[in-house]
């Protein structure tokens, strides 16, 4: 039995590990991909690529969740994940959170960082209309949905969009919480946010 299985096991290990002499990334083999941020002048930008990885330099990890939770009036926020689109015209990263201990029926928070630093004129899904919002120290707009509030502004060269929702709380009560959260969020956006979007 041992003799018959040996070739099979070797074949499986070879397939899983790859060839020993395969060129390392960045060696004389395939050229490493060039990101939209690091592309030399005159060279095409990298094609958009969705990234579900949770990297140490991720914008999601740079957010002070405790301060954000205090502004929203909850005990804490649990991170559910981040999705990034790298390359292309507008690299972005989305971060999702829910009220700590209340994955169902609690407060939901979504952050969206977009490479284009201009405010969105209209919601591309047609869910609401943006209205000008004062008091955030720069250009900002607010949108009211059926079960939540969205606010957009600009910080460190990127557009920052916040969505706060709760299934059983009136939108009129969510709005001041969302504004308070945005006031906490914007000063904490890293200075290299634009570069981080494409990592």
C-alpha cells in the first residue's frame, strides 16, 4: 500500500507547492504589476482589481473605531471586512462595521474612500438626493435614505463617504449621530490615504 501511494502523494505535493525552480515575484520572470499610483508618467494605469485582503496598511485599520463608536452612541463597533478596488481611474476601499454584540438589529456603519476627491453629484442607484451640508470644515453633502443617512466630504485628497443605518431607529435620530461621526472621522483620515487606496 505504501509503495502504491507514494507516487500519488508526491504528485499532490508537487501540484500544491509549484515547481521549485519557478521564478520569484519581481525576478527575471513575469514583471511585477504597476499600480495606478506608482505608474510612471505617460504609462497606462493599472487595470482595476478587486481586493478582499485585510492588509496591515489598509485604511480600514487606520480608523479609530472607539472614537467613532462614542460619536454614534454605541458601546463599540466590530469590523466585518474591507473590500478594495485597486488601479483604474478611481481606486477605492470600503469598510464595514456593525454595533458590537448586535450583528442583527443593531447599528450598521459603512465607510467608503474614493480616489476621486470631488463630491458625488447624484447617487448612482437613485436612492436619494444629495443636499449641501455645512459644519464639516469643507465641502460636504448629506443624503437621507429610508433606513439610514449618508454623508460625503473630502479629506487628505480622497472622497470620504459614511453611511449609518439602523432598522428600527427613525432617520431623524440617525442624522445627528452620522454628522457627529463624520466630524470625528475626517480629522483621522491618514495623510497618505490616496496612496493607501492602491496598495
